[in-house]
C-alpha cells in the first residue's frame, strides 16, 4: 500500500550503515524516523540513569541530522505495539522497517508487531545491523551454540567476512505532514534534582558525528598500540567506542572495516569478537542478567550482605587504590577502563563475596555503554558462572594489577589521590584472607558439581 515509510530507530541511532533506513529510501516514499521510549513492555529492562542521559543527547543529534536531510524524527512513549500502530495510523504509513534485536523479550515483541501490521496490509521488514554475524548462523558441528570464546571466534572467521557498510544517504524525502511527536525534554531522561551528569557532559559528546570522529582518531593514532597498551588505564590506546556501539551511532560493520585494514588492528578485531560472543550468548540464554549461565553456581554460598560493604564498593571507598579509582571514574564519567572493570568486579565478587548480580545492576545504572548482553555477560565471566573454560580460580589481585598496569600511579592519582598520600586508607577487607575464602567457596561448588555428575553417571549405568 502507498504512504510514507517509517524507520523505527532503536539501538541504531545513525544514518550510515543503517539497512532499515536504506530499505525505506529504496521504497521511494517519504520517510519518517520514529523512536519509542519503552518503559513498560514486560521483560524489557528499563534503562539506567547514565544510559538515559546518553539516549537524550544521541536522539537530539539524530533528529538534527534527519532534519538536515529533509526527514523528521517522531518521538512516542509507551508500549511499542500501541505507539507504533498509532504512528502508522496518524501518518498513513504503508511500510515499517527496523533493524533486529536479539534479546528474547525484544524478539517476541517485534514478531508480534510484525504479524499485526502485516495483517493490516502494512509492509514490514527487519534487517541485520547490530552484530557482525547473526546468532543462528554460527554454531558448532553439532548445531549447538558455542560456550567458549576461542572456538566461537574461529568459527566466525572461517565463514564469509562481515559485509561492507552502507553509505550514509545525503538526502531523505520527508513527509508532507509529520505526525505529532513528544518533546524530548518532556521525557525526563536528564537528571535534574540533583543534576549529577556534569562529569558525563565533560567527558562525552553523544551522536553519530562525534562517534565517526572518534573512530577515525582511534584508527589513525591509537590502534597500532592497542595490543600492547590497551590494559593501561591511564594510557591512550583504548578505543572509547563502546558507547558508540551500544547506541548504534557506529555499526560493528563500520568499525570492522576501519580496523581490518589498519596496521595493528588484529587485536582490536578480537574485541569486536568478544562483543559478538556476548550477544550470541544472550540470544541462546535470555536470562543472562539474572541467572547463572553455569547452573552449578546456583549453589554458590553467598553470605548475607554485610552492612556498608556494597556501598563502599559503589562509592569507591574500599581502601584499595585501583578499585576506588575505577569506581570513582565510573561515577564521574559513566565509563570505566576495561582492565579496571575486571579488577573492580573481581574484588566485589571474590574478595567481598557479594553476588555478581549486585555489581551488574550498579554497572547497568551507571555505565553509558551498558547493554543487554555485554554487561551481564562480562559480570558472569568474572564471577566464574559464565562462559569461561577456567572459571573459578581467576582472582585479580588489585595491588598487583596496579603495579603492573599503573606503575607510576597516574590513574590512581587522578581518581583516588589519597591512596598515594603518606597515610592511605586501610582496605575494608584483607585481600589474602578473602581470596582464600573465595577459593574455598568456589572449590565447594566444584566438588558438589563433580559429585552430582558422578551420581548421574552411576545412575545412568545401573
């Protein structure tokens, strides 16, 4: 049927390499961009505070870029099945296009919307845009999903390479009359009372143009040193692309193409592979943020929360220099260096013996790059309950990590300078004793799992 094409933007807030937008352009009718703020759909996790801040500014940038090219961005709030249908009716749209999502609740919602709109004569199509390889295309020889990264990534690289990114359209035909839109400011995505986002404003410029500049700068100046300097939290070899990928201001195909031809880009490509592995795992294990990937860890003997311990970790008041520095960087900027994420997470789970889900929720609320796959996937990897071939005995010593990766104290000096003073604060937990307690707890889980396996084998053979 005739009528405008609606492009439903979700986690793909860009014009370049956007297959849904390309499909709308090829259809030849006026194009309406749409974003729906979904706080109500069952099973879809509401955004954390830092993510809401980023979304506000990225949507403002997208609206400006669509307007420059002749189109418009309509904002609606509520259940997407209702909001999208209302927009179709209001605009007389004949087609709706979007790029696919991979969480179970999101997939189910999208499938129901697709069926309902098609029943009303609306053309609907979805496209691959957010991962390099769709989850059902990479399987083991037995047809199952991979549980370990190295064979997974080897299988990805053995197949066809990722497609080339699509160019950015210079013009987009807009509708003669745009449907009514919410005002972005009315959504309340920005913190007001209090306004805690000063550090985020000082650190980041959301939006596709800034993302494109950062990718270019990274490839030109930093990617060659990425393999050797990526673990130094005060260094400049980190890409800072994670929030750009999370919000889809850059597509993974665009980043892949930029890195694959760059000198020294091979190490960085494996980081894109790790991101893929997280999304593939979520596709096959939708409860990743709440349920242990390894069921034997359901028996882990988490002790009761001790008063003040979790808050001390959240606020960077543990008395452990690298941990405190990382948690304060997170609170101020909405970001933490990857090496320090590993250290702070290990400290929470394996030194404080606090359930990884508490840390995952805090990162979800405070990270600008927290997404439905990578945040939970990485927490489970650190905790030992996730996709790791040797999970339980990896405990990062934060003091040794600081000596190795921040030897001159630049990172700690920036974020937790009192630790370099003559009378630094004392740790809230003894690192040696807490490490032994963690190993004992993990060993107990392992023995119980081994015993269960042996019992199952005996029963099967009787």
